[in-house]
C-alpha cells in the first residue's frame, strides 16, 4: 500500500502558498472582475460571434443562421455586384475622408493647445469653450446645422448673401461634414495635447534657448518630441474614429442627391441592417470584418512607423576611427 | 495568467460555435393552415361567443392621427363592451419594424396580435413568416369582407397568392394647397390638369414679369398681410415650388408623375418595373418644372431650384410668392388656422382651397392612367403570433368595423376610406367637411399603392434616388433615362443577392 | 564711464558712439570679463530676490556662488544667462552691455541641474545640437564632438539615448554640450546635486580638470560649501538676496566678514559662544576669561564708533531715503537678526479697490509709512545699544573646531563634558556641552578615550573671531 503520509513541512508550505496566492488574487479579481466580465461579454463574444456570422448564411425568417461555414459572403464582397462595388467605394470614400480630416483634427487642437499653453488672460474660459462643442448630441447639432445652412431659409446664406447649396452639392456637403466633425471632435484631442504640453520639461526650453534656438526650432526639437506619446495617442484614436464615421454623414447628407457616393463604410453596413431583416446579417458581418481588418492594418503600419528606433553603433565606430587618426 | 486567459477564450469560442451550429437549420416553423374550429365557442344561434377577448394592436399612426384613431377605437370598445377590447400602442414607422422584428424573435409574449400599418409592407412581412391569413376567420366569425367593394389597388397589396392577410382601411397622398384669392384677383382659372397648370403658372410668371401680378401675404416690404401688392420683378415668379429634398416629392409626387404617364412601379414577379420610357416621361415632367426646355409644356420655370431644402412651399405660400404648394392632408386644418390669422380681415381661410394631385402631371389626359394618384394605404393585418381562433375571429370583427364605420372622421384627417361603399354612404357625403375639402381629395379608386413585393425597400429607395438625381441641379445635364437605368441596374444587383 | 562729464553727450554723438561698436554699448574702462553693477531682481509678485549685486569676474576665473536655498544665487546665474530679466542694474559681458541681449547671443554655455538633455536625441546629437543650430559645417561639428567625447570619456556612449545613461554619464554629456560650444563663459547651476556622494567627488575633479584644460571663465552655483571651497578661485557667499562676502576661498575661510559667513563656510561649522568684552578681555558665562591682543580695544571702540556714525548719517538723511532703500535696509536688518523676512506679496487687489484706489492714495502709502517708522525705531534702538556697549559689552565669539585643543580637566580655559564622538577615520570630532550649546572640536587624538569625559578646552590664540551681536559683523581692523 502506498504510504499516504506527507512531509509536514512541504505540506504546510504548499497550504500557506495557496492561501497567499488566493489572498493576492482576491483584490485582482474584485477589481478586474467586473471589467473582465464586461470585456468578455461585450467585446470578445460579439467579435467571435461576428466572425462566425460572416461565415454563415441567413434567411428572412430567423435570427439564427441557416448554414454555417460558407465563404459566400466574402466571395460576394469581392465580386462585381452592386453591393461589392458600393462597399469598396465606401471604403475608399472613408479612407479619403479620414486622410483629409485626421490631420486637421490633430493640427488644429495642437495649435489651440499651444496658444492656451501661453496662458493668456481668460485662458481657462477658452479651454472650456473649445471642449464644450463635443458634448452636444450629434443629431441635435446636425439638425441645427442643417437649418442654419439651408440654402434658402438658412441664416448663413442670408447674412453673407450666398447661394451655395451647402447640403445639395457634393463638394459643399463634404465641407460641411468635415466642418461638423472638426468642430465636434477637436475637444478631446485638445485636452490630451494640452495636458501633454504641460508635462514638457521647462528646463529643456531654457537649454534650447542657450543653444540658440528660435521659437520654431524650439517647437520642432523640444515641444514636438515632448508630446510625442500624446500625438501618437490622438493620431491612433482619431484615425480609428474617423474610419468609423457614420452619424455626421447620415444627418448632413440625408438630402443629397448623390448620397450613395458619399456613404461611408459603416453607413453601408447600416443600410443593410435597416428593418432588422436577418437575411442581411451575413453580408453585414462580412463587411464589418473586412472593415476591421483594414483598420487594423492601418493601425499596425502606424505603430511600426512610430516605434522608437534603437541607436545603432554608427557614431561609436566613427569616434574610434577619429581617435586613431588623431 | 496568460494561459488561463487563452483557455477562457477558447472555451468561449467553442461554446459559441456549438450553440450556433447546434441551431443550424432551425427556422421559425411555417404557419400551418388553419382548420377546424380551434377554440371557438358558439352560442345557441351559432354566433361566436366573445368573452372579454383582448386584442393588442400596434399602430403606425402618431400625433393627431393617433388621437383620432384612439377615439374611433374607444367607440368600438364601447360597442363591444364585455366582449372584445382592443388595446392600441402607437409607434413611429421608423421604429415599428425593428421593434416588431426583435419582439417576434426574442419576446413573443409581448408581440402584438394585429398591426395597423402601411399595406405595402405586407409582402415583406409575409416573407418573414409574420402573417396569418384572414379569409378563414372571416368565414368563421361572420364578419363581412366584401372584396369587390374595396379599391382594387389597395386590396391587391394585402392579397398574396390569392389569400388575404389583412383588410385595407384607407389611403392618402400629398395634396395641393391653392391660394384661390390670388387666382381670383388676377383672373386666373383653377387648373384641373397638367396642361392647365402649366398655363396658369406661365401666365402668372408673365404677369409678374410685366409687374402686373397682384399678391398678398406676409412680407417685409411694409404692406399689411391682407393688403394687395405687386409681385416683385427682381426675380421670376415661380408659382409651384418643389424640390428634391422635399418629402412630398419623394413619397408621392415622383411616383404620381410616373403612373400618370403610364409607368408601372412593380412587375408581376415583384421586380421593379420603373425603368421605362413612360416613367422617364413622367420624371421629365418634374424636371421641366424646375429646368424648362424649349420643348417642355411650361415655358417658364414653375419652381426655382431649391436644392436640398425641404418644405420649400411653406414660406412662399404664406407670403403670396407662390400660388400652389404641396402639403399632407392631415395638415389641412393647420393651414386653415394659419390663414384665419393671416388674412383675418378679409375672409381668413376662405382664401385658400385644396385639390388632389389627379391629372396634375399627366401629359396625355385621355389615357385612363392619367387620373391616378400614388399614395399610401393603411391596412390591418393579422400576425402569426395569434394562436387562438377566437382571438382571430375577434380581430376580423374589428377590421370590419374599422373599414366600414370610421369613415368621415378618418377622412377628415386625410385618410380616405378604402371601401367604396363608405365613400358613397349618406353619412359620409352629408358631413359639411366633405363638401368643404374632402371631396377635392379625389376618389379612393384613383389611388394606387405599390403592389405587393418582397423587394419593396429596394424598389422604393432606388426609384426615389433616381427622382432625386433627376431633379438635382448638379445632374442637370444627365439624361433622365440614363439615371433611371443606372439606378435600376444597381437595384437589380441588390435584389439578386437575396434571390 | 565713471566720470559724469564723459557720459553726457548730445544725441548725435551718442548714436555715433553706439554705431562704432556695432550698436552695442561697450565700456572699455572695464577690466573684468563679467561685470555686475548693482543688479537687482524683483519678481512680478513683489518678492525681491537679489539686492544690489556687485561683482567683477576676470577672464579664466572660476567663481562659485554659494549659499543656502533661496538666497538668490540661481537667480543671479539665470540673470547672467539671460533666462531672467534684470530688474535694475547693469550687466556687462566682455565689456558689452548685455541686460537685454538674448541668451543665444551672449556667447555662454550652460549646464543645468537636471542636465536638460533632449530625450529623443542620441548623446552625439545632444552634444552637437547647439552647433547644428548655428549651422557649423559637418566636419567641424564631428571634430568638436569627438574631441569633447574624448575628454569626457564618452566615446562608447555616443549612440545611446539619455534614458540609457546613468546620472554621471548624463552629467558628462551636459558638460560636453557646454564644452563644444567653445564659449567664453560657462554657467553651471548646481550640476552635481543630483549625484551620489562618491560620484560627486569624482565629477568635481573632472570639472576642475576641464576648467584647467579649456580655460573658460566659469560661474558655478552650489549650496555645498565644500564644493565651493575646493573648486573655486573666488567664492561669493550669498544669503537672502545679499552678498555676504566675496573673496578668495582661503580668505573667506580664515577671515569671515560676518556671523553668517563664519558659520556657513567650514565643515564642521565654526563654534559661536556668547561672551562679554571689556578691556581686551573676554569673560564667558562660567567666569572663564580669555585675553585678546593688546591692540584689540582700539579696534573695538573704532568699530562701535563707526557703527554709530553710520547710523547717525542714515538717520540724518532719513527723509530722503527712497522707499526702495528703506525696504532694502529693512530686509538687511531682518536677515541679520535671522528673523523671518516678510514676504512682500502684492495682495490680490480687489477690482473695485483698484478702480477707486486712484482716489485714495493715502491708503497705499500707509503701509510704506509703517516700514519707515519701524526702520527709524530700529535705528534708534541700535544706536542706543551701541552707545551702551561703547566701551564693552555683550559680543559673540567664534572659533573653528580645529583651533581648539583638548586637555585633561583643569588644564585649559574651559571645562566641559563630551557628549558625542564622531569618527572620521583620519580624525574625529568630539562634541562638548559648553554653556548649554553644542561645541565641536576636531582632533586627531584617539576617539575612544574622549567619550563621555570632562575635558578642558583651550582656544588657539590669534584664531579667535569676535562678532558684534547686533549686526553680526566681525570686529576687526
């Protein structure tokens, strides 16, 4: 019979260790628990389900798929049907839009943050005033904007004696959408960049002064590198945010005759889902996954480009050579 | 820790996959055709006994319409007290379908029993397995469904494969509001068709150009609102504003222009049929409205290019800067109130009148289709969530009542009765409101709605998009026929996706 | 331009004069490289950080500004660098008037306390940055940087970023950055205070070596008097915005001008004991008497007389003193008495008070009047005190720990019990309880034998410093 005796010391040690690790993990689970649960429930689960849905076929009758494990949805997206063409155009439109808006969304807040950083009189008021537009609901502001810029009864056209159809012609409509996005969106980036600017070491500016830098050079060599982490954060989140643009276009371009060329990727997905008819679920899921992959791709490129490069050994080698020559 | 997380994720994935594949192929069982008496109890005379049967109805009417409907339903409940009670909930049409979809899938107990909705959705709802046929239950309950009495187009929308899935109740469309005081003052006659409309508008424009057109209304020139003044010569006078951003144009005028000129909306297989020369002619009528050509009926523009603005007729109509405008019939009371105030010293609301859109876009009034008005109809449909035959019978009693007994009240809100006998009844014709305005809104038989098709959303949205593009200034140089064709091609593509 | 007539000329002549020197005011009569004349710094909130700073620094000199925290040394350095505005007074760098000259045009190089290295650049780029900005040719930059790296032994670190360097290496990079500029004036703001003790000593000698090699004029700010003593040619001791004493290190050590300098310079600090002076003799609390040199009484009386004469002169011209002068004198007095200096914060004036203040001038001047009254009172009190002690009175006596001999009980002047013995290895410091205060003596005798014993203490003749209790000034010829 195998002996069931245990060494008291080893046993006690095991017990104590287990108790200790339970105690330590208790606080972790209590604090992380709710978040992990929500994360799994609202992010991981829908993501997995979405991937599965994109490989399934649906009919109008039921919310559950009629067959799983088919590549048809993706095949359709890469074919030459209207749905594929519309989707590809919308992705291209979204990318163009993002490329145009994202720089504005970062440079304008950066400029404002630099100005506020000089702390002129009343700067606290302006700081709040710049952030406030972002907290208004999208639909309400969009409707107000549409009334304000209405080509016949709008306030803007009558005061400035213009006849521009702000929402009817495509170019003007894009301008309005861009204006709307920037007006609402600069608040967030502005706050982040403001905070970043305050954390730049002041003595670096003095050192730059003594080294002989002009204001522009100081900006280039001290300010910008100092806020690099904040800049990358804002670039990252703004880009992803605008790749998902939907609300602004939905409201402002609703009356545009060329609406189908202005629809963004998410807009197309939404179109398929109106009325909650299950038969579109497969295609919508596939579109969503494709869009997600494209965004991840762009984000990865950005991460790779912005990585801190290691020094290398160029200068050391040069120095050794110089030493020999001397 | 990492390993644990990976394990959890794998388990989650596996669970989801299992769940989904396990349910693979499971669908909502097809509605079995009814047979037998089910749970119907009959009394000594063979009539169905209703013992406090409660029916839940979801209605797409909101606002003032909803109030009127509530009154009508209250009368029904009073009449059938102790037997049948109808509880109604109102939802806007933008929310209704989504709500219905999620409720039927996930929350069947809260699903309604009947639906008061636009008849043109019937085919799509049937396609999703939500509806139940009503003929059988009309037979059981004894309530009448006199199909020939109903306007054919409206009836057609609720009949699929020869079986009826609901009863049409009413129809409506956009109407015209007319400044009869301006017509009278300037010696212009009330137009009754497209040619006359163009003539009147051209005349008005010519008079205005010669500084001879009298108008009155709100103004910022210092005149009192009931004082006659000359229309300004600074810009051309456009008597009938429309715009591609306008809801009336989307929903009713575009279609009406098409059907009055011979176009068809839906083919017999449910596919769109609006890609035709006739439709192009109809749309061209609207395009000429804003951009007249050498060959158009109207020589001067009847509306300026309002672009994407909407409700473009409201302000000019009150100012006297136009003579006609589009409006919804339910807003007619409000229009009267506005003019009662505006021209209170000189007749008030007697200075305006209303007409329907019949003949207003037809280039050839001799054709039978020239009088058609494209509208929208309401119908009450029975949902497949109803399992009790008694309840289904009670629903048919209610449908009968709504179609036949709510006549003039409902018509005053702009919803003309679908049953022809109702609009011919004495009660209906002798109501003062009928003579005042209801009669001008046309005969229900002239109203057409979109024939049943399960591709309704595509047929509808691509046509609307084509109309929009055709009227837009930025697409002025493109041929209407080209625009129709490209929209049609895209529409077909999308439909084929689900074939 | 000391002669009045020389500075007065017509505008035209003045323009021509300035033009000759490239539109800069150049004073050729100056012999020093850096000249500060009555430089003051007053902050916008009213705090007066530096009072009447006068200093002449010759080329190639190593000057240390030393003093406790908040004494104004960093402020002075930053004024020389151009990072702070000069409120009043004149600054001449290389004979040119430089009050309003931009930092980059002053031909200076600065080493900061926090190193201020650009975090995103490599060591090479950090050092080369100033040269790159000035658009020097690439070869020249490389040559200079490599040379500096050689001197500072940074050759292997040229590619690293600052976050990969240790404290000492970072400091050397900062030094390198200053060296390559080949500037004529080096300014160092407490560069070693962030390093550990051993490294500090090491870097100290590095800096001195570099100073010898490069030979630039250096102004070095520190709060560590040992650093100042070991590194500098000239020490300037500051406290509460005033210069206490400026001179060669050994002079400041051996002949401190006042109590503050005496106790600040030297580690362990000079011992200060109360005593009563009369007729060349000092009498202490326990009755012990120490005799001073014969000529001392003359010196004493002359000192008192001088003080009284000074006070008389000031009181006579009292009404003509400007508010500023009054404030300065008050500040000087206050610090002498080691009182807390009242922070002259401008009270946040009520908006309405400001608006209507124009009509109520009386209120504003009320505060200033207070100051004058206090000052006058103080002066009168001092004069009375001095008159009282004209022939002898209470004084403070100072003697350095190494100038005291320890003997057995009864052998020397004083008897005191030892309380603590600190072992330094080569010598030890014995703490005694003398007249209730802590008295430290440095000795090379065996430490263990000193513990908790009553010993006798004798002051070395000629190394006794006598200070006036009121003003803190040393009583000396």
